[in-house]
C-alpha cells in the first residue's frame, strides 16, 4: 500500500526484521534478484562511496529498482570495532514503484549483514561441493558469524575452522559458532572445501597456493577500492562476481590483480554460463543495492503478513 505522509511512515527496527527474515527464503530471494540483475531487469548505479575526512570511514548511497524501489544509505566506520557501536550502520527507504510515495523505513544493519551472507550461501549452493569435509572462516566479526549460519542452511559444514588476526576475538567467535580456532592462516585454509574471507584486511590474508583444488572461496570483506583479502595467485582461478561494473570499480581483489572475471553470479544461476568441472572458484562480493532492496522488500512483505 502506498504511503503519502512522512508523519506516519512505518519504521521497522532490527528486532522486527530479525523476527521475520530467515535464511532459506532470503537465500532464494537473493538468487532470483541476481538473475534479474544479470538479465538487465534491474536499474541501479555503481555504489557511491565517500570517505569521511579524518576517519577510517565511508558513507555510501545505494539506490536500485527491481521488483521494489528503495535506497540504502550506509556508513562504515572501522574505528567502531570493539566499541559496542556497529562498524556498519544503515537505513533503507522503500518507495511505491507506481507513484514514488515512501512506503517504509527499515534499519539496514541486519539486512546488510544477512543479505551478504545469503549471497555467499546462494553461490555456495550452486558452486561448492555438496559434502564439504572442511569449512574455514577467516575473520571474527558479524560476517563470520552470519556466514556460518547461512552456509549451514545450504551445506553441511564438516569440520568448521576459524582464523582471525586477533586471538581473543577469534577464540570467542569460534566458540560462538562451534568452530575450532586456528592461529595459523595457512593451516586453517589447507584442505578446506569452502573458505570465507570476512575481514577488514587491506593486504592479502589468503594465498592461492594454500587452496585445495576445487575449493569455493567467498571474499566479502571490503576496506576501500584497493583493499585486498586474496593474493594474485588466488585470483587466477575462476572469478565470479555480483556485478562486473561494481567489481571493476570497487573490488580491490579484482582491481589489484587485474584478473579476468569469468561471470556474474546471476549468469551462473540462470544457466547462461557454467563453471568448469572441478574449478577453484573465487566469489568476490562487494555487495550491490539490489540485494538490499530485495531483502528489504522481503522483510516488509513478511511484516505485512503478520
């Protein structure tokens, strides 16, 4: 229903969103959205990111029009880590596609967290081995926790390992998700069928020489257009992205390595392109607006049905 007055605009807080968003429905919705995006059915620009003067921080604007029309405004303040204030904070405004009226405002922090992990899980469902013996998560923040939960919705995780640069936070995160903490990055990655890189690294923390042939790697950390999580040896593998334009503009792994992009994940989902049998796959995610719009629409629809 269209909304015509800001004075009574519904606001859905994080608790309300957490009460309705679940992994299976969100993963399916993100997959459909990525198919639509790669088919040219979504209108959106490359995310606009501005550095905050004097801070290790950014503010970004992410509008998109697909099945729904919305814009996310997001801030990323790395200095908030460990302070009790989230590093990522966001607000999403949803508009009526027929007349432009504001429909709802949503807290975007949890939506950002969940849509990122849902995108990786959807990609893993299509591209990772069916029964991984080892899953490794690199990082100890919210994405480490979200990815463990989302991946478990699409694959058995086997032995779950976690590596982090800081032992204290790494051990705490590992205990929370039921993983074994490993202080050595190479040892954590060796023999893993699925690897998630979810760090704020600006220099590579994963080397391609450590990867098991046929592994699936999701790199979701982002710290500027030139920050890297993966080295050049990792990026010579089969690279899949959400958006070629966004990756070439904002994915430090892609920009720094000069690698070839094999496909957008929407092309893989649609069957337009197929990853070679046994290929080692790098899913390099920067996050695009249609993922936020899709998750926000799903949350609004579920809340309306309550």
